[in-house]
C-alpha cells in the first residue's frame, strides 16, 4: 500500500490519494505547487507525520499545501501562519542547506546534492512568498501583499528567473492599480511587459496589455488604451484565446465609440458578439448587443 493512505484513511478518493502519494515522494522543486483537492484534515495528519520523522523538506511542502487548502476553502486568515512557517523553514535551510538535506529522504550531504538542495529551497522560498502575497491580498492586507510581491521579485531576480520576476511585477501592477496608484501601476506594468516580451508567453502578455488598457482608461488616456488593447488583440490571436479575444474586441469597440469612430466600433463589437455566441457566453452577448444598438439610438 502506498505511503500515507492508511495513515489518513482516504482510500477511494483518487484526487486525495494522488496528492498524498506525491507528498511522500520527493521529486524536486516542482512539487512545491501540489495539486489542490485534499481535505485540510488529511494534510494536517500528513504534516504531523513529517514532523515526527523530522523531515523538514516534506514538512515545508506540506505547510505550503495546507495554506493553499485553507485559502481555497475560504479560511484565508488560517492560511497565513502555515506559509509564514514554511518561509521560515526555507530561509533556515538556505543558510544551512546541508543540515536540511540530512533530514530528507533524498538524503546525503555530499557535494553532488548541494546544488539540488539549494535549488529546492530557493524555489520553495519564491513559491511560498508569492503564495503568501496572494493570501494576504485576499485577506485585505494590501500593503503586506505588496511587500511580499516585491520580495518575490527580488528573489526571482537573484535566481535569474525572468519569467517569475515578470509575473510578480504584473501582480504588483494590479495591486497598485487597485490602490489607485495608477502611475505606479503603469510604470511597473510596462517593466513587466518588457520582461515578458523577452521570455515569450503570449497569453500572459495579452492579459497584462489588457490590464494596462484599463489603467489608461482610468487616467483618461484613450489613445494609449486603444494601443494597448490592439496589442492585446494580436497576442490573444497568437495564443488562440477566444474568451480573451472576445473581451478585448468588446473593450476596444467601446473605446472606439467613446472617440466617435462608429464604423470601427461596430466592427469590433460585432466580432465580439459572434465570438460570445460561439462560446455560449450569454453575458458577453448581452454586453455586446447593448453597445451595438447604442449608435442607432441617436
């Protein structure tokens, strides 16, 4: 019987069994993000088991997973302490990686394992700090979330992970926009977009262009908003994202209406309507129809 099944008594639950099976198999840093779905009680029992074994690697991973489970269940405040403890484990291990390796099933303190050990804990620190930022934001602690996101940007920069650095900068941009720091949001967002452009990932670039367009609209910068939305359209098409494409077409159509470009507005809105119909998006259809009828009301 695979490890932990009998311990937590979850036989017959495929998702939970997969999570716990993976929790007992140390295959490297990718497992810091364990799949969601297990009850928090099961993760707590596994966590207790890891602590008894003094397996710090698995304990830290389980703490991260437990926090995600609490957050997913709506118990956001309960998700904060496990992440803080996981971050503490990561920091301590990075100061003395060989000591942490001694408690791992992967085992050993030889030179061959040292690089992997540092990578494991560095990945864990970046993941847990980013997760804590998201949890703090959900809990309404915007300033704390910003601090953690900035820390995550610094960590990913030190590791040379440009994609992660850009993702966290994009999140900072969104938080700043939500706090009405629109100028700051644009500055950070543009920096993130430059980084993403160098790493690929059309969908992420498209989403960021769309977000920047919303900020430009809030500032009354219609021309810049239109340019950003047109960039988003190109990227959505490359990513073959029909949902995002319909959204961008609608927003661009509304912008064209505001500046009096009726023909261009109707063209984009009709394209958005057609996509919404294809996707079965009733809300998208209603919004597009309302805007299509608008020019004919006058």
